[in-house]
C-alpha cells in the first residue's frame, strides 16, 4: 500500500489532516475518483442540514509557452536523514532534469533560516545548479525547519513580473517557528495575488500534510507524498516523481476571481475562489442543498484574456458521503476558510483518518463503560455525536446505566426484622455486563452475613480486578516502551486515571497502585529520553558517516584525477624526448595543475621539478645548436664580405622634378569606387556638411535621432540588434549642446562617447556600433598600368638588360650600364627613361623618353653619387 493512503496514528479531534508517521496503520481504503471534470460528495445530517464537497477540474485550459522562474526549497533539518534525504535529492535532480532549458531556477537550503545557494536564477542544467546541489549535499541535516523564513525568502527572491513557481521538498514541520493563522493567511494572499503556485513533495518520518495541503489548495500547486520505499508504488521511483513535479510546475493554473453556484443557495467555506488545475481536483466545501439542475461558474482572467468555465451539476459524478463532509466544513470555518484538500488523494487520506478517529473514540467509550466511568463514556459519546450525529454507538454510550442504591445498615436490619421476606420490595437488577452484576450486595439474612462484610468483599474483588488491570497495563507498556514509548506512556496514564476514578477499591490499594504507575511512567519517560538521545546521536553518527563517506569519495576522486595528470605528464615527456618541444610546455602545465590540486604531494612536486628541468635542458640544447649554426653562418658572411665588387655603373636616381612630375601625372589614375550611390544617399551625404544646432538635456537617444531626422528631413534609424549585442540601450540619455557645427561633426560628438557611429546604407542613415562600422567594406579599383615605364636606352642594353645576363662572369661587359660583378651580382641600373616634361599624352603618340646625360660623367667618379 502506498504511503499516501496510510493514516495518522494519533490525531487531534476535529482536525482534517495532521502529521503522518511512517508506521501508521491504514483504515478502509476509499475509492479514488476517475479523472473527469469534477465530482460531488453529498451528506445530510439527521437534523436535515446538507453539506457537499465539490471537486472541480479546469476544462480546456491552454498551455502557456513562457519562461518560468522556479524557487526550490530543500529542507535540510535534522528530520531529513538516511533514506529520506537520499530520496529527496533524487527527486530534486529528476525535477531539474525535467524542466525546460529556457526556465530559470534558484535553490535554497531551509532549516532554522533560508540560505540561498545560487547567486541568481540560472538554467536548470547549468554548472551553477550542479555546484549548488553539491553544496547542498555537503550540508549536515541539523536543526529545525522555519517555514516562515522560507516564505519571506521566496517573497524577496521571486521577480515581480515573471511567471514563477515554488517547490518545497521536506516534511512541512515548521517546528523552529510555528506558523500562526494570520501569518499563514497573509503569505497565502501574497502568493495568490502574484499567482505563484506552491507545490510540495512530502518526505520524512513525520509530515504535516495539512499545512502542505493548504499551501497547494490556496495557491494552485500540487502535493506528492513519499511512499516510504514501497516498490509497488509509482512514488518509489524518484525519476517518475521528479518528472511529474516538473510537469506540474510548468502546467497552467486558472485563478478565478469568483465562483457562482446557480440554482442553489449555498454557503461556501472559503470566501475567495480557489485556483483550478487540470491535473487534480480542487475541492470546494459548502453547506446547503445542491440542486441537480443547477450549475457552477468560475470567471476570471487567464493569460490576459477573460475566461469562464461552467460545470453542470447533473454532469458531475455524484457520491453519497459520510459525516466527514460536515466535519470538514465546520473545521474550515474554525480555521478561517483554510482548506487543505488539494486533490482527491489528500481528501481520501483525511476521510480515512476521520473514520479511524471515530473508531478510536468508540473503543475508548466502551472501555470507559466497562470500568463504570459513566461520565467519561457520556463525554466520549457527545464527542462522537458531534463528529457523526447518526452514529449508533454514541447513543449506546449516552444511555444512563442503573446505579446501586444502598440504604443505611441500621435501616435495612430494622426492616429485615419487621417485614417478612416475601414482602421485601423488588430490587433493581444491574445492567448486564456491569461491574455491579455479581450478586446481591445488600446481604442475605439466611446465611447471617452483614452488609458491611459484603461491601468489604466487593471492594476486595474490585481491588483485585484493578490490580490485575494495572499489572496488564504495565506489561503492555513494558512491551511497547522500547519501540513506541509514547503509546506506552498513554497506556500507563489511562491506567492511572482508572485507579484514581475507581472509588470502590480500597484507598490504600489505590495509593499503592498509583505510586507504582507513577514510578513506571517516570521510568518509561526516562527510557524515552535515553532513546531520544540515542536517536539524536544515531542521526549525528549517520551524518558524520555520510560526511566521511563524501570526503572519502572526494579524496578518491582527487587521487584518480592526480593519477590521470601524472600519466599525461609521462606521455608528454615521452613526446618531448622524441623531438616535440611543445610537449614539454604542456607537460609543465599538467604538472602545475597536479601540484595545485595537492600542493604537499611528493608525486606532484617531483613531476613539476622534472618537467621544468627537462624543458630547460631541452631549451639549452636547442640554443646551443642554434648558436653553433648561427656562428658558422656568421663566419660565412664574414668571408663573403671580403669579396670585392666594382661599383660600375653607380646607382643614380632621378631629380626631384621628375618625381613631382610623376605624382602630378598619376592624379588621373585615382581610385575608383564601384559602389553607385542613389540620389537619396547623395542627399544624406550632402546634409552631413550642413550646419545644425542641438540642445539636449538627458534626452533618450531615440528622441535625439528623431529630432535630427526631422530637422534635416533625412531618414535616420537605429540598428537595435547591433546595440543590443554591445549592451547599449537605445534609450541611453544624451546631454549635449552644440551651435553652428556641421551635422557630421555633431553626430561624431554625440555618438563617439557612446561607442557608436553612423553609416549611409540602403538609402538611410543607420546609427550603429563601431564594430559594425568596421565590418562595412568598400570595393575600390586602383589602375597601375602607367607604372610600367618603357625603357629605351640608346647604349644601356649592357646595363639595363645585360646586367642580369652578365651575372656570374668574371668581369662583365664594361660598357655603360655594365654587367654584373664577380660573384654574380646584378648589373647597373642603366639609364632612367623618365620624361623631363610630361605634356598631355595624345592618342597614338609615342611617349617621350628621358636620357640622363650625366651618367657617362658619373661613371668616371665611383661612389660619387651613391
């Protein structure tokens, strides 16, 4: 059986959900309703009052594709240890895996205070979340839970405008700071107003399902309950639970503003309409007769659109319920309209608890009757009738039992002597099963026994029975003191109350039994305290063992990583020895990483020393070889420099007038831009040279651009995509005053401090970033054909052309522009064939030739013109 259907061992009278212990036994299973649009549970008291529990599901609710922000509250108190802690972490990791990658998560650890483990909302599969989960696992489960601090942290963390959800993983036992009705209602109102559903995964040895149910019912969340390791239940699979919670967190929730019941006069337990979901029922408790021809209508806003949902009563599945429905409605009134039944599962659990409570009260009433404690029996009977007015056993407990009427002894003796035996009035016979039904206690004149002796004997009988009951209670308590000390103390207290209330037993015996019971109670309490201390120490030892285990795993992982790094160092050193110089650098980096991981390790220190030494030795070897090689090459150059060569003919350069003439001539060959500007672009370029006046005081950039576009009557737009990539807001404020400057200069002065610029493109002026401006390329053509000058030396073929051919000969040809030198050097420059005057070139005309007449004279003066 799943843990969700188990009941509570001890509950408070009148509550509908309370703490669920692990070892609780279950009562009769209630049938679980099939998935439908809703159901109705009806109950009518003998007085004629009718009560209903209406379970509604949202219909035709569309999925909303949006980015959600999830706050995960992980309970790290002392109750979350062992298998509960393991299951909680497994569900958490499955929940994170099930969320969409676009959603954002913030993780909190909750005990006596709320500790945020992520700096901001991050992706569910990010390294930041994995680091936060690792940090969470290292926290020892200590202290108690303070849910009020968790709610305050949620209120401060969640963004105001984004779609958000909250997931709590824990037992819901806020023992560090008990939530009052006012503070709880205030927190629920804030979450409801912001439409933040709060879901829970109840896990732990004892769980407050009532509080978790209230959170889910009034905010639109869900509650899933740990099954305690039942392999037959789907809840035992952490992956399945985590995926279901992730699906619930991303599901749509409808927050109606009002809920109307047409055709019936109903009094609702909650004044505010409860949120509706499609994956679970929302139970509405009401008092009154629900007409079959009536209908229910929920109206409100969903995704910014008005939504109306209507259910026909005749179309809802109807079931006749027990008095639990009436008790739940009255309890909701006492709790100020707080209803914890978020789904059929929680309602069934509370219903089973209600039945078990009545059975327990009935057993206590019967026991009180058997001990002739009529007042206790009547009080219990009234309590049962308050819960279940039609309960037949309560009527039996309220029936008055006949009591023994004892007359004074002297009066009885006198009457016995004066009246015959047959004239004695008929005595009332005690009820069957009563403690008084064991003979006539008024004495029998025939056997000569007095009424006093009979009374003494009766007291002795009652005393022996009382002694036997006390002995049996002590035995039961001793049997339970090791495993269930609270139940053992309860049994002893009941026995002590029976001793105090049994006035027919001898007083000395009652005092003796009372002292005995008090001693046993003190002993059991002492053993309970010892057991609690042992449990605390056990939890501490378990926490220490888990910490040691995690430490050992961490050390083992570090050893494996260190071993991997050392193996990599060895492999790289081997590559370096085979001629790969870069491998020494990589080996040194790997050794440094190993030493940073374990600074005091001799292995990492030796690896670092060996890699540095090997690198330096290899570098020294390479440098020695390079030095020897360069030394020999230098000697070669020295020897080569000793070889003389003649400077004939010398290198001569044209006069400055010639260079100036060449520059003037090339102006007609300026670059040609292949881009053809349109008339609109030409007009924009012309406006850049016009004067403008600006006076901006903290004006947004968009307004500045609009003003300039209107003032100069040119189209100007902002490249929003480029600005967003650089992190520049289009509404960045601009403060600038300029007068009598060109538009080009004004744009530069305004945009340059913002790291922006402008380009003329696509017949508009674009305000963009400097990076985008640099990416814009222009295609230009540069003609270079005129740079090829025709050489027509009258006597220079031996120099201009023969210089290269004469290289390698011993002397070369000794003419003007003579041949190459002894070692094959190039020949002389010959004559520069550059026109002295550069007139405009005529079509089909031969280019004029410039012949330097001073070359022949310069040849006679070596090194004169060098």
